[in-house]
C-alpha cells in the first residue's frame, strides 16, 4: 500500500505542478533559513568540553564589596593576592591561573621584522586540566613554575612558521629580548569558544593563542595583561605607579579554574572558598560578609554571555519565519486536498476507510516534505557560503554543513510537512462520499 500511496502522490503532484512548486519553495526557504541560523547558534552555544565540563569550575571572590560590585555578584576575575592564595592552597585536584599578554618574537635573522604574538600566561596544570593535545613534547612542571623557568609551549601554526613543522622541542626562541626554551608544540588544538580564557579576553571566539608561558615567569618579567583589568574605584591599570602596586592592588585581572571531579569535592571547595573570604574579613581586608561563587563551564558561559545576541535573535527570527511558512503551507495543502474531494468520495464509496485517507495524504505530505528538505539542503548550502556577511566571521567560519545538520534539515522538513498536513488531512477524511457522488453524478 505504501508504494500505491506514493504513486498517488506522484500523480497528484503532476496534476498540480504550480501548487506543488509553491509548497516546495515555502518549505525549502523556511527550513533553510532555520538551519543556517541554527548552525551558527549551535557553534556559539555548544559545550566546548562536554566530557569534562561538569568538573571544571571558576571560583569568584568579592574583593570589591557591595558598594562596587555588579548587582551583588563577585568580580569575574581575581586580584593577584587572591589568585596566589587560591593557587598555593591546592584545595583542588588541579588549579590554573590565566591572563592574556602580548609578546614580541625576535627572529634569528636580524633583517627580518619582529613578530608580535598573543600569548597566555598560565600555571602548569593548564594543559592537563583542559586536555590540550600535543604534537611534540608537553607542558612544563610545577618545579618550572616555582623556578620561574624561561620555557614556552607554542602552537602548531607558529611551529610551522618558525621551524617548518619539524619537532622544535629543545630549541629556543627570543621573546621580548629574553631567550625561552620550547618544551612543547600543541597539535591543532583550538577550543571555540575559548571558554577558559573568556574572562581575560574581550571576545570568546578570538584567534587562538600562539604562546603559552609560565604564569610565574610572566609576573617575574612584569608582563602586563592585554585582557580585562578593572578595579573597585576609578583607578585603572596604567595609572598605578609601578608593577608592585599592580600586584598589591585590589584590581581584578586574573582568571582562575579549578578541577573538582566529584560533588563532594565541589562542596568542600565551596566551603573552603567561603572560609577563605571569612578569614579575609577577620583580618580586616574585607569589611563585608563573604560573597563567593563557583560556576561550572556551562554556568560560566551563561554568566559571561558568550552566545552572541545576534545569533540567538537570528534563530528566533528564523524559527518564526518557518512557522509563517507552515501557516501558508497549511492553506495551500488544504486547497490542494479539498480539490480532490470527488476522488476521495469515490474511494470512500469503494470501501476505503478514513484511516486509509489519512495514510494516503500523510504519505503525500511526507513525500513533499522530503522534496522540500532536499531543496532546503541546497538553499542551506548556499546560505552557509554567505553567513560571514551576517554573523561574526570568527563564528561563521566554524559553522559546517555536516552529516548531523544534513539529516536534521531533511527531518525538520518532513516533520514540518506532516504537521502542516494534519488539519488538511483531517478535513479531507471528513468528506462524505454520498454527497460527492450526488454532486458529481
């Protein structure tokens, strides 16, 4: 019977070419618009480390006080004083300090121009905590952190530029007139968004860093942050008299992550964090009650509003457009099905049940939806080629028409067609055979 229903659907489409084409165009445009914006939203809102996101947390401590914080929430970053205290307390399985910086790479050939490079100053647990993949070598040790060692991990792109992609572990590069020994070369590891660095940068989808150096080393050479730097008063970084003043200040500019594998670990760390803030209050540093927070990856991305408003708004608009298309498709299918009332009457008179009529027209709707889905795939592919003009280029280039989006496009088109056909099919099944035979007799 399924083959028979498909045959009836094919004959119906051939008889109503213009109406069928209009339904297909509406379905294709509606589904394609929805899928293109969904592809961008999916990239922006995806969990960047799903196998571990429930174990990674950002601690926050309010060192500004209720008169200066934002709606009662602690600052998103830590002061140097708090960052160092939390790092050396070692209350988590792993803990990482991060801040962004800019370095000048001096080539061996003096005739070549210096190369400005963006880097992150991080503590040694960084690579293990965030499951960084290495092509050559690895990260540095806690001992290197303690010794403020002049070591560096570079990206595969920078390794390709400097050493032609060869194993460069053990070789040296000159950064800001200081020699650094390469201990590792990352593989093509470019988390997007840069969830671990979103507080210390201005854009979560910025280009990946080319250098990773020990946090302690960056502090030792007085490397200023290129990321966010804010204080509880109108004081800003450049107005502080010297580097020691920056380190002693209550200004927030260092991001911190901790790894807590179990719920018990999370509860313990949250209690310890609260006790630490209470201790600072007792010491007179804080004049307010402890105000701390501990957010996992998903909560942190929500706090930082990583998903661009443009992509979320575009998805809402595109879904609304698809619904408008569905309303129009319902009207067209109703007109299409009711024009065949005489045919339905004859079938019912010959013994076809209402269930058979339902199956016939739903199969026809599914066939139309499948064709609309194929048209939607073509339009989606065309739309993906131009999304860089509508969305942020850094996000747009990450969106792909992969197998999952391919299947979802077809599935949405078929389901949308079936939903749109429910009312017209119900109306068609209510046709009275006796009345149709009388009218057409």
